[in-house]
């Protein structure tokens, strides 16, 4: 069973930056299309960024475009989300998974709180 482990969240002031990491326990990570999701209190989980298996193709939700950068290191089975110019509206629990073919077992997520 594939395990997803997110880390890197924390409390940051508006305008600040954070870098999230997602480690995926599988030998075929390099074949997976992957993405970052977030869920704010009282809201549905949403996909904010996705990345192709080779890392060349990326896509972003309009709400984060120009501020967030998704990347991956297939040699380390790890995906990243560099979050810049953070806003209070970015406050949420962030998860990683495989868009369109999500693994049944989600990770615990990592909390990002943007507040002054």
C-alpha cells in the first residue's frame, strides 16, 4: 500500500514563504502524475497544483498561479510545493496525492497557517 507523508507546514506571516514536501513510498513514483491539494476549515478539498511524471508539465489553480511552484525529485520519491507571497486565504491542511486516480489512503497532511 502506497504511503504519502507530507511535511513542511507551519505558521507564517502574510507575504511569507514555505516549502512543503511529500514523500511517496513506491518504487514507481517516477511514473505517477501527482498533485497538491488543500482543505480549509468548512470547505471541500481542492487541487491547487499538479505535475507530470517527468516534472516538465505543471498546472495551477488560478488562486495560486504565480505564487506557488510545484516540483519533484524522482530519485528521492519526493514532490515539493514552494509557496511564496502567502495570504491568509492559503490557510489550510495541505495533502499530496495522484489526481484522477487518488490513492485510497491519504496522508495526514501538513497544516499551513498564514496569520499576522
